[in-house]
C-alpha cells in the first residue's frame, strides 16, 4: 500500500493515462487543499466520458514502499483507485513492470535503483444478477459472454465438429494436443506486387 501525506492510498499505474490523478474523496481526507490551475483542461476516460480538470495538488509527497517522490496530482473522479500514475511516471523513472509478480523496478529521484512490491490480492470474480447485466447493457456497456468448459473431463474428437469431419485424414484423434513434429519444415516465399521477395 502506498502513502500520500501520511494517508494510505491505492494506486493504479496506467500506461494509457498521460498524467497523474487523485480522486476528490482522497483530497477531502488529507489536510492539503488543491490549487486552481489557470488553464483547465478535459480528461477523457476509457468509457469516453469527459471530465473538466481545474485543480491540482502540486509537489505531493508520494511514498511507494521504500520509493519516495514528488508528483503533481490533478483532481478528477477515479472510481476504484485513489491515485493513478500515468505513462509519464513510468518513463521518467525508467520503470520496468512485472505484471505477474506485481513488482516494479525503477529509478528514484536520486538515481538509485528501487524495487516496489505491489499488493498481492487474490483474483476475485464477482457475480452479477441478470437485472444488473441488463442495466449495464442499457447504459452502453460492452458485454462479453464466456462459456468455460473443463477440458479434462471432455474428450473432443474431430467427428464432433462438422467442419473437421470433412477432413478426418488431416486432424489428430485427440484435439487437445499439438500436432507432432514433422521431418520437413514448410515455408512459402512471398512476393510484393512489384515482384520483390519478402
């Protein structure tokens, strides 16, 4: 967990964000008041909603494990996270992010190499009701339906698929494995319209 002005905050490092942001709810918890900026601008969220940004917390002391830095945080509603650090932070500190282990290796403001450990939260799957699904669809949310099958208990053979049944001599009996290595490696030489080989 990170700290901002002594308060614990949750942070998202977002490669699609270009600046640093803080949620207004967090600003109300800390004892520092944001400053108004003369050149207000619009932020576009991933869902295409736009928000006017006209306040900023300048030179905010941010602490991530043993990593300490100062950032200018623009105040905008964020939802699930308290602070968002954008691509500028990643490039400025030459951050290398290991998403699987939730570890960031970066350079601090003094030029020292620092390792930041993220929180190891278990993956949570939330179930929603059909009514909430319909409501989300009416609001324009994209809905992706996924059907998960346990392949260990089901044996699939080419005859089960109409398109594969036409070519039984080509496919293996067991579709859950890769085809065996062949003695010959086949390749095709491709040409551009001008006749040059690629």
